[in-house]
C-alpha cells in the first residue's frame, strides 16, 4: 500500500513517514510541489508546517490540487488540517489559547473510522497558534479540546480527515492507532 507524506515544512514530517513505514506502508516523503501524477498513492498524508495561513489565500504547494483530484483517503495534520479546512470553504483564525504541548482531547464522533477503537478522552500533543474557526460545509467536528473547538474533523462522504494535533509524536496517546485506522481506509 502506497502512502506518501506530502512535506509542507513540518518539523515532524519524518516521524509521520516513520510511523507509516513501521506499520508496513510503502511510504516516502515528497515535496508539496510534486505533480499529482507522480504521487501514485493509495492514501495521502499532508504534513504539518510552520507557516501561518490565517488571513491569507496562499497556496500550500500543490496541496489544493491533490485535494481536488485524488480519490484516495487523505489525512491532514496540523497545518495540513488548517489548509484542508480553508480549501473547502472553512475559515482560520488566531487561536484564543494557542496549544503547545499536552492537550486533553475529547472525541465527539467515536463512530468515525479514524477514531475506531480509541478511548473517549486521551492526551495528545499539539503545536499551533492558528486553528479552524469555521468548519467547511460537508465536514463534521470529530474531536475537541478545552481550548480548540476543532481538534479533528472529517468529511461526511469522502475519507478525508484533518487533525489539529500530532498523532505521530510519542507524547500523543494512541497515536499509532490513528495511522492504523487511516491505513485500514487506504486498503478499502
């Protein structure tokens, strides 16, 4: 199963790659300028990054093209999550309470395939100053924290998901399970 990690300049992109590799996926890190035809993917991970997209219409490499053209599952993390929301008509804002470190996550939609087999609450690791302020049409909020209303979201009819937090870091409880659940979607 081929699942490239699209590099948006995130500090933990290599960890996303490593978790996928350790779970048996055929994975590689590709720049976000990679032509769509070269992705050859059964699923795509959009990495985080240090940019702020709040108040801009700046592209994130070719990520918008990937979201429009691909029909495989997508997992967007941190900056990728924020871009996903903005791309589909949502909005971003500066976080009232930026999250840097351990965050208490509450799952709102345990029926989501991404949250299958996970507890209703867990500790996750976040690192962001911006957040999704308006969820795009066609998406549901899947999880929240005390200071972030949209820690996770998912499309209602497509296997497209965004996580504001970082499941790839060791400090996130059950982080590997998020990737395992995503890979199950890629096998369908």
